[in-house]
C-alpha cells in the first residue's frame, strides 16, 4: 500500500528509529526492495528520481514504483529524490508520488528559501509531504566511490529559520555525511546534529553512506534523524541475496511493529 503522510516520520523521530529510503533505477531493484519490505514487515521509501530517471526514463520508473507500492501489503512510499526542477516535481506529484525532495542546496540561503517555499506550496496542494536540504551533502548520489568530505555544514540557527519560512515537513542536513564511500572513514558531527535537532520543529534526514554498520545509525537516530537515504549497488536481476540485503537493513533501521527502537544487526549477520 502507498505510505502517505508524515505520521511514520514523526513516529520514527519520537522513538529513535529510521525510515529507510532506497534509491531505485530499474524494475529489479524495485522488486527486491518491495520483497524485502514484505518479508521484514517494515515501512520503506522508494527513491524514484530525479537523477534515476536517466537510467529507466521518468514515465517508466514512476509507473514501476507507484504500481509496486499500490500492489503490496507493505507500507511503501514513493519519493522524488534531489529534484531541482519544479515542472519535474509537479509531474511526479500529478502521477501520485507520496513525497518529494526539493534540492536548493546549490543556491544562496535566500534563494533556497524562495525556491523551497514555492515547491512546498505545490507539494502540499497535491497532498504530499516535502523534504528540502540546507547545507551541502557532498558526493554523487548515483556513484558510491571517491566521495570527498563535506565543506558546507548545516547551521543550526539557519535551519530553524529555513524550516519556518519554507513550510517543509523534513530537513536533510549536512553534518559530515557524504553520498557514497570515502577514502577515509566518515565522522558525523553529532554536536552539530544535536544543535540542529534542538532548533528544528520537523524530522531530520540523513543522506549518504552506502555502508550499513549498525553504529553509523544508532547515534543519529537517537537524536531525531528518522529518515535515512541509501544507494545500494545491487542492480541487475532480483535475487534472494539482494532481497536479503535490503531486508537486513530494514530490520536494522526500523523496529516491528514500529513502536520501539530497532535492534542492531549482529556482526555475524552483516
């Protein structure tokens, strides 16, 4: 079933777990994630776009993701990721996406506010919730290697102003996280993250990092980082192995039946 509204996000923030969001590029990845969500009995988001449309085509990928979400018993949202084009966002909203992310992180603060506010108005008019980014999460969300450290972190005081002026429902933050793997280990600035969480009235989102070591999720989830986006390089045919990998991450991030903390994945099961 299509997961709509922000109830699951707020539930995650309240109880200290994360709603996993997986990038999809083709039918096989959609099938693997849906199968994993069904087996694990966990809610997930399918990240279908914006750069993902270059692989399968916008119409084809939209239809695959939405059909899969409506056809399963698992609660699955369909989310437009890193969109910088309002007409593209509107096409996804018209198709029935449950949520969108508008990315104005490349703009000045004031331009980002104006751009994001316009996007939030369109999303809410369509009944979808909206995420935006403040600061800049480095790396390429479609490439999982050779990512560089973050240069522009999210400012906690700016974050509150940004949320209040734009009307967004969730905020993607830059606290040392990157898209993909780096040559050196990534260290999250948890002091900054705590300060942002104290200032922001909406759930926070962590983008990046393709590894799934339990300790990399535990502290952020505990301070209210309830949505975690990920690109897993399991493209190709759907296989038991790919479905199991998605299922394990779902189980690690999200408890069942969503009321308490997720249990960390033991070392033997990675």
